[in-house]
């Protein structure tokens, strides 16, 4: 009788166990393409900043190289430039863009709209670069707070799309903080990570953990077409 119970228990466990052939969940993080502000101005959460002509070309190039991927959903920060970039990608997949507040740009507070060359002269800038885990933007959020909300938002997306490929269009600092988190890099080192406009970062979520497949990629995506 004990043998029968053991057999049933083992069969039930085997039935509940994930198939070794199940695909992992793939998260594709895309930074928005450029605007007229990208580079000299810290746009932050300023409204109404559209992609430039160059930015639209960048977004279309990214969308074209992603067009052969099997994508289940596309999310984006509610900021104009991320929504526009995401819409260009979504058009290739007949998908609607879903807003995701948790991956919005950092709240730069009093720095919003400032020129980078001027901000770089402030004492706070040195903390942001050298010890981000201790940095808070004047009148805005801390980098730790930014990372925490981004990770919660992305974890929620991943949990809702098991074994699927999902796109999230966001901003440089949120994406850098996500890469740091999922690769086990301390937040104080996240400034060593670079995320170019319209670049793609691919992270796989397995039952045993995460794996970074691509970071800051602007080239071929053939190896993701599986």
C-alpha cells in the first residue's frame, strides 16, 4: 500500500514539474530613440518632447530588426518619446502599446530640463556618478527608489507572461538599474553600464534565475529568433 501511495505521489510531482522544454520568459528592454534634447538636456519627465526625425529613423530601424521576433505584448513608459518608440515597434506586430508607469523616467526633480554641462558641475552630480545608491536628485527621487519601482514593474510583467517574449520601452537610467539588478551588480556600479538610444537589452527568466543575453544591442537579433 505504501508503494502505491509513493507511486501516485511521484506521478503527481512529475505532472506538476515544469517541462524541460518550456521556453523561458524573455524580457526585451528597449530605450527610446533620440529627441532634440537627447545629449545636452536632461528631459526627465517633461511632457510633449517628441522623437526627432533621426529618432523616428532609429525607432523604425529597431522595429524592423525586431519584426521577425514572436512578441506577445509591448509595454512602455507613459512619456511621449517612449510611447512613440513603442508604437513604431508595435505596428510591426499588430499589438497595442500598454502604458507601464513603473518604468517611467527617473524623477530628476529640480534638474529636469537642465543642461548636462551645468548639472555636471554640481556636488550632487558627483554622488550620482560615484555612489548612486546614496544619491537623491534634488527635489526628486533617489536612484534606489527608481530601481525598486522599475524591478517591481518588470517582475509583474514577467509573471504575467510566462514563457513568452515581452517588450518594455523605457529610459536609460531605469534600464541600467534593471540590468544591474538582474545581473547581480551593485547599484553603485550601475554607471558602468551604457544604454544607447533605440538599443535592445534581452534578459531571460528561467526557473533557476535570470540570464543576460544582450545588452545595449543595435545589431543583428538572429539568435533571438527561436
